[in-house]
C-alpha cells in the first residue's frame, strides 16, 4: 500500500507537467515567502480581515475589486475548486432547467456535469479533429458559422454559448470573430480559458489573443494550468452587460465551498498581482524564448514535433515512429522525465514557467535510446475521425439519462442503445460519449477504435438505459 506523504517529498525527476510552477521553482515571490512561514500558520478560516470570494468586506474582496479595476472588467472572483468549480458556477448563472446551451464538442467534463446538475440541454458544436494526432483542434470561424446554420431542432431555448480557448494542447484561433458571431445570435459567451491564462497577461509577447480582450462575457482562468499558482486555484472574470453580477454571485454561492482555504486564496491574489508586474513579463519572455529554442533544437535533431499555438506545449507525435504515446510516456517516466498528457498517437509535455535548462539535450539522448529499444515498424495508423461533424444534441436530457434505470453492457453490444454514463479519458477530460446520446453504428465503431488504442482509459463496458424512453426533440 502506498503512503501519500512520502510521495510529496522533493523529487529529482524533471516535471514537464501541471502545475506549471515546476514544483515550486516558479511560484510568485510573495507566495514563496508565505510558504516559508511556520507550517500551518496560513491555514485560517474566513476571519473578518480576510473575508472570502463572496464576502463584501475583507482583504479578498478588496483584492478582487482592485484586479477587476486594473483589467477593466466588471467582476472578479477567486476560486479554490479549480477551473472546474468556476466553469460549473458560470454555466449555472447562464442557464437552468428547460434551457439549452451551445458547447463545443471538446468541452471539459465539468461542463457536462453542470448540465446534469442543472437540467440543461447541451447542443454540441463540431470542432476539427486531427486524426494524425488523435485529438481535437481549435474551433475556427468557418466551422462555427456552418454549425450555427445547422443547429438541431429542440424544444428548449438556447440561452448561452461556451467556447474552449485554447485546447489542452495549446491549439487556438482568434476568439474575436467567434465571440462576435455568438453575440450576433443574442447569446452571452462563457470561455473556458483554463489553459490560456498567460494569454491575458502576456504584454507584447507573441501569443494568441485572450478571450478576455476579445469581448467574452465570462472567462475562467486556471491559475495552475497556465499561470504560476498552486493547484486548485482559478479566477472568474465578468465583463459587459449581458450577464448580471448578481446572477454570477448567486451561482457561486451554490457551487463554492463555504470554507475556502486561506492559502489558496492567497495564492490567487499573489499569482494575479505578480502577473501584472514587469518581472512577470520578463519571466514569460525568457520562458517563451527558451521554449522556441528547445523546439528548434529537437526538430533539427529529427524528433517528430507537432505544431501548437502555445510555445509552452511540446507535442511529440510518437506515431510517426511507430510508437504509442502511452508506451513512450511510461518509458520516459522510468528515466526521470514526466510528461503531462499521454495519448495513443502522441505525448504532450508542458514546459511550464520554470527553467528547463538542458532539456533539449536530455530529450534528444532519451529519444535516441527509445528508438533503439523499440525499432520503428512503420507509422501508426491515424485514429478514425469521430462521426461528430455536425451540430447535435443528446436524444435524452443528460439529467434524465443518469437517473434512469440502467444496465451494463459490453461496448461491442451497446449499439443502438442510449448511454447512461460518460466515457471520458482523464486527462484530458474531454467526453467521447455523454449520457443521453444514442450509440449509433458509426459512433460504436469509433468508440471501439478508441478502446483498442486506449484500453486503460476507454472501458470495454458502458452503462445504457435498461428501457427505451419516449424521446421527443421537437
């Protein structure tokens, strides 16, 4: 039996994973000073002078107000349940039972859970799929426009839309025309920018535009996935007049803990304030330059790197050398290099915000050894493109599907049935199947191909409704 505490001690392996502070090396200076104090001295309740994210007085409220003013937005709320909790609260502020929201097909599982909890109908928008890498790309303006013209007929009113910018792998397109198109439809826009917080605090650096600067109504930033805060910290921003602050506040009250960690709140404040300083700009500039240099050296050495719009994401397309990213990940980890996201066709490293000096040479050496240990037998076949190229919605509301009587079948025998649970590899947490969707033959073939390539994370069994419901979409 493993004990957790020994596993939290200093580790000599090289962390190329989240959180991006690199095991503390890139934490904000103010937070480093706090953590040097007597252990536990920072573990405090919502004392009057501290307050909390939903209190009108105290240091937290003052900090949130100041940050909103500096960024020129209407509201700012710290979160201590990660981007997950803030995404769920934000979606709940936009829609409720008897209403529908537009979600990109690569929406995080937390948003599907919010639909289940809120009785909301998700209407999925297709996103490009990169079959040679086996994962989704970024939503494009033509893709969105085409999807909006072919929305399915449903009984509920569509009241809001969600975008993901950037993807887990750092793929991004300019969110400005996407947000504008949704606004023309009369929809407020929530953007999951968990992996792009640094876009909003990049100064003049060569990074994609932040949705916060592109007119999104609500934006959720993780403060550990793409900013140097502690794990589980995040922030929610509100701007414009399409969503009321009162609605957001009421939703946060339903979803957020009544006992927020003072340490995590301090991490939120320290991280965001530091990212507004010139020292942060200099740090980010160094890390981006280093990332470009590492990628250039690896490509010159023949490593099969895929492109990303975020230089801090390094995508090794192992399929080009006939290797699974899952196998490559296990091999690298045994030799002290810990990646962020293994997949059947590639392996993604997060360079993070700590210095990765010597990484290019180390990766070249390890890659050569890996090639020698597993000689290439030809490129792996690309994954099938999912049959999700048009807008769609579940036949049954997810909230009803998860509560209906269900039985478990082998995936092979589930064809034609309605799913009662989610199939969702984690990471990246992007659902392949959600409750209420019918498993048609083309969908079944695709899920089986995922299971064959990813058996540990895509199960061979699935819960389906025991009885066929009376389904009417309108």
